């Protein structure tokens, strides 16, 4: 098939607990830079080891993602990991996506530059490299030397499979947002207003309702 007709799909996985503007700016920057047709957000399911803890459910995290991306026609959300039993590995998710879209799409797996350096420890990384192209999001001034050293010494199967994209350095983290809510501090302007309201309505992250 002509490469120009392939649908270019960016994949963003994560716990999104909660999703915030850092995630959204990253996704939009990569979509534009890599000329992707759409970004697919895939929240992780409930980890088996957290089943007995009072943590944010996969269903609630999925709903927050859906609220956050509702006004962007190029952003989509998948419940494929939320509905799956057991732990989800990246290779399993990508294989399911490949089965769904066949050879009509090209998959781009979006991750941080810090995570890409650990890629050789991922389960079935060689198989993953056959299923997708990696997009490593690099923020200004963060580990540039370490990343360049890593990229110079890649095994053959990863050659030309990793694209580094510069993204804005937004100092926002889900952990900090949870801590702010637990402390009664404002989270306005850190995430979409609809997600902020959802957190309030569902009393998420308040002290006693959430464990790290």
C-alpha cells in the first residue's frame, strides 16, 4: 500500500491519574510534528497488585481522559486496557491495535525520552519495534547527553525506529495534582476544567480516599 495513504496513529498509554495539560500538550505537539492523523489515548487497567487498595479506578481514569479530549477531533480514547483482565504489556496492546487496523495504519508509540532509554528492558522489545515507530518526547535541558549516547549505541533492530521530538517543558505531574487536592490547594490551570470538576464531584484524591 502507498505509504501516503496509511493512517498515521499516535499511541499514548499511561495511568492518567489524572490526565493534565502536560499530557495534552505533548500529544498535540507530537501529532503536529510527526504529521499524525490522530492520537489514541489508552489508559491502563487496574493493576492486579492494587486491587485491595482504595485507588482511582480504571473506569474513572478513562472518564477523565474522555472529558479532557472531548473538544479535540484528532484525539480518541480506547478502553482496550481498562477492559482487559490482568497486567497489560505494551507488546500486547500494540498487537491488538495491529490486528484491528491491519496494514492500513502506521503506529507511533509516544513516550518520554527518559523512558526510551530503558527500552531494552521492555518485554519483547524487538517485536514491539516491528509493530511501531517510537517517538521520544524530549524536554529542553533534560538528559540530552544521556539520550544522544543511548541513540548512538542502538542494536540493529532499533536503528531508524526512534524519532526524538522536542516538546515544551510544562512542570505538571499527576502526583503533584493529587497532592494538591489532598492538601486543599487549587489545581486550576493544571488540567481541563471538566476534569477538575469531575475530581471535585467524585471526591477523588482527598485525604483518606487515595493511596499512593
